[in-house]
C-alpha cells in the first residue's frame, strides 16, 4: 500500500512561470532557514563561552520559529505535500530503531 499524500483543503497548484513566484521565494527561504539551523546548531554545540552558547541557542530558537512558519505557509498552500505512512510501517521502523538503540546502549 503506497503512502497517502497529505494536503490541506484548497491546496494550490505550483505556479508555472519563468519569473520568481511566491512558491519559489518561499521554498528558497525555507532551504536557507534549514541551512542556517544546521550551522547554528553546530556553532552552539561548539561555543567556547556560556554567553556565546546562550546567544547562539537563542538565535537557533528564533530560526526554528521562522523555519516552522515557512513550512506552515508552504503546506497550507499545498506546495509542501507530506506523505502519511500506515501504522504497521511506522511500528516496524520504530522497532528497528529501538533495537539498534538497545544494541548501542544496553543499559
């Protein structure tokens, strides 16, 4: 059984134009936010002072918020479809990771 694509009511088609559309701008901004989150996460983990760490974590939190807003915007427009997986498949994946974790961390 193939996964079902989740889209909100009133989903819009992706604009077909050579000009930068709202879709293009939002997808580009989301990609940029993901890149920034990745960099801030590494920087926060490797900060040499507590104040720098706290500042980076604050920036990371704000960036996660912007990332979420962009995702919600794209999803609401139907421009970021998400596939729903059936429960047996989710259970199988959960068990696989639980077993792997048990082998790595036995206690």
